[in-house]
């Protein structure tokens, strides 16, 4: 079973980037400069912003993160974060 949120080739990336723009310092200007392998920590994703981002991701994709999902590898860069969202959606939330 998958989430009821629509999917397309770049849907997850588009939504993740939009949510990053809401939480990172510099907003959309920062996000437009981020490559898939850009460091989220260097872009300003600290622990408080990570919590805010996780909540927004859960709401936007109708998924729930478990403690096991919160591994550093997923938060190193944009690609890792997108991979986490896709994995959760594929697993059904």
C-alpha cells in the first residue's frame, strides 16, 4: 500500500526542495543553489530546522518517520533526504 499523495518523476524532489526553502536560512535563494549532493548542514539545516522539516515532510507526504529512519546518511544532502521520502512512501508510510 502506498500513500495517497500523487507521484511523478520529480514530485518528491520538488516537494522536498519547497519544504527546504521554508526551513533553511536564505529560503528559496539557498535551495536553488543546492545540488543533489550539497551538504544540508552547510546550507543551515541544524537540529531545530531538522525537526521542523521532518514534521513538514510527514504532513506533506502522509508518512511517519520512526527512530530508525533518522540516520545521518539521509540528512547529509538533498539526495539522501529524497531517498528517505521515496523509501517511506514506497513502504506505505
